C-alpha cells in the first residue's frame, strides 16, 4: 500500500513540475508581417513581461500573421482577429433597412493605422462604407496586440469558432467617421447612436 502512495506522489510531483516548467518557459513564436509593426509588437511583448523566443515557422508554438490578423497555436487552433462574414452581414441587416451586405474590403479611406484598419472597413451593396471595429477608433493597434498576447497566454474568451465575438463599434465612413451603432453579439442587442439609418 505504501508503495502505491510513493508512485502516486512521484507522478503528481512530475505533473506539477511539468506544469510549472511549461508555464514559465519562453514561448516559441514566429511572426509574419511588416517589419515596423513586428518591432512594435515585440516592444509590446517586452513591456508586458512575456518570455519568448523567435524561432522559424516549423518550430513555433505560435504562428502570428500580422498581415492577415491570424494566430495559429501548436494545438492546431486558429484565431482570426476580425469578425466572421456571417456576423458582419447580420449586423448590417439590423442596422440598415435595405438588404445591405458587404461587397469588399475597402482600403481607399485614410486611417491612422491602415495596416490594421483595412481588415475592418467594408464597401456595402447599399453604397455605404462602414467600419466594424472591436474598439473605439484610434485604439485598434493596442487591441490587436493585447488580443494576441491573450491568445499566447491561452485566454480565448474573445473568440467563438475562431472569430471575434466582442462588441462591435459601427462607423459610417465618408469624409469623416461617424459612430452610428454598437452591437453586442453575445446579447444580440443593437444600440443605435446616430438618428439616420441610411
């Protein structure tokens, strides 16, 4: 009987040691993207105390693609730091009276950080250009960096089926951006900010 307890104790000790080592070991990451934003992201990781090692793609625990806002981990999970097409179209239908769907990503408007904003700006079938942002305008870069850090730390609460499910700030884009609504995908509620619908 005593021998069984010794075996259980040794197995438990190995499991605790493995968990502690895995938790405190440097994360192996590979980053694709514009050099300027890669260096800004690495500065962000350093400021937030993440231990990491840059490795090649084959040996990475996390493959971070800043060009396409995607992260893949070594468990095979893929995270898209943007909203699904279905969710965007659902929100547009709630917001506009026409059967308004998005046509294409729109890169023709100037943004302070077009590198990230292009993934959230759409031309629509009703002739209106919209931005669908997970944060207020001006805060997207830090949101992307924080979200990637959360993924590296195995915090996936902002995702469902690999896509964002955070609140959506909806802007109408013409000469300037105008906040027209906020949609909560979890509660399925829309708050109209502007009086106009079209």
